[in-house]
C-alpha cells in the first residue's frame, strides 16, 4: 500500500483533479452529505431509452493489430498527456477483453500463486508506514451515500481478488467480471504464465483508439453519456449518486458494451488496466494505468480517454484496477 493512501489523501491514491458537486466542496460550513443526495435524482429516476444491462460476449480472443503510426497524447485536458507526438507501434495481438476472475482462478489453481493483496506489504517500499498498517488487504470503493463519510476509498484488511469487498464477500455471480485487486506484479505473473505480456503505454493507447487517430474517445468525439451506452462509467454526481443507466453499479462482465474499431471491449471504463509504462522515470515502484473505470464521471476523473494516463504504485491494488494481455514476437524495449 502507499503512504498517501493511509495518511494525507483520504480519497485514495487514484484521486485526480476534478469538478466536485458544490455540496462536496470542503469548507462549506453547514453543508451536509444529505444536501448532495437531495441535489441528485435517485437511481430509479430519469433512466430512459437504453438503460439496463447490455449484452456481453462470452469468449476472449486474440485480436491481431496491424503496425501503425498514430498521434499519441492530448493537449486539452491534463498537462501530463502533452505533447501530441507521432509514435510507431509494431504488429501485436491483444486480448479482446480484460482478464476475468475465471481466467485468473485457473492461473491460481495451476500455480498456487498468492497475490500481493493477500500478503503483507514490503516494509522496504514503505518505510514511513507503521508496522501495524503493513497487513494484507486492498483498497475498496465505498460511496459516501452508504457510509456517511466524506472519503470514498477505504483500506480493507482481507480484501483481495477472491473477496472484492473484503471478508464475507466472494465471486458468486462474478466469474465473468474482470479480476480486480491485482498489482502490476500480479498481472506480470499471470502474463508470464499465459505466454503474454502487459502492453506498453503506446501499445495500449494505439489499441484503445481503434484506428480513430486523434479522436477524443475510443469511439469518436461524443461524450460517454450522450446517445447510446458506450462504456461502463459512472452516471450521476460522483461519488454519492449513480443512476446506473448502464445497468451496473460496479464492474460489468468482460466483453460488454460495443467494441472499438479493432474489436476490443472495455478499453474505456469498467476497470483501469495496468501497462508497462512508468509515470515517474527512475522510480521502480512507479506504474501507469490506462482507460478509466466504472468510477470515472464527467465531474470526476475524466480519464476515460485513450490519451489519459494515471500514475499508480506498482504494489498497489484496488477494487477498480485490472489488466489485459498482449502477445508479441519480441519483448518491448
């Protein structure tokens, strides 16, 4: 786990610049969480047209991607995405979906692998943390609407890929959902066993764009909540009200929602995905995740775009981080 998650940052390691509902801005004396809930319609209100779960494919396949040159990055949202530059990508194959709980369970059964969330964190990586906090567990999202607290990320002892919400929870009905509470190192271990790898940042962004070079989203320039359902993201005022217009309050099964131009599912939303990228060069525990998750909303995060990049410690896991594999003839540089 990371020091900021336990101490300075009650929102967790993945909080980002955002536009919060006015009822949540700190320093507004006398404004309570109930005011937020009053501002937003309940989950049964206003969902029209194409609300509800969408059909999901059953199989994960390898999708062959051609070599290409694309415009990587963006200049109109977050500074770390700039500059826009031309990047070449060699041919590769990518898994059409995120790795599912069923697939990860097969790996664990074959190898007896124990994820980092099921082990105590390495004290050497977190010398400032008290020993009492170095216990197995992971970060779990809990809406302030349910807890009555301002923070929405909670370290839960015993939370892991097997118990996504912590002790007492399990994978019943979720074997076809993406595996979560996996670190970068867990994802690499699975990749080595499966004969694949994690994508580089450039490979991931190239794949996510689906051939739409320069588009804002993986499907074009239309925002996620305009028109038909495009991805599993947060609808409503994050973090207190989710209308669930897309049919899901949390993760959706892998292979849901329309694929992008390359035939890849959920390159936007559902779960963040590990890459081989580093947010801070020269820092071994500095990792990079892409794609956004079911917690991304227009008033929070807005990193559900191919160009977006999110720093994440490589030994950190959470209830909205997963991964998918690539297969290439040569290892990345």
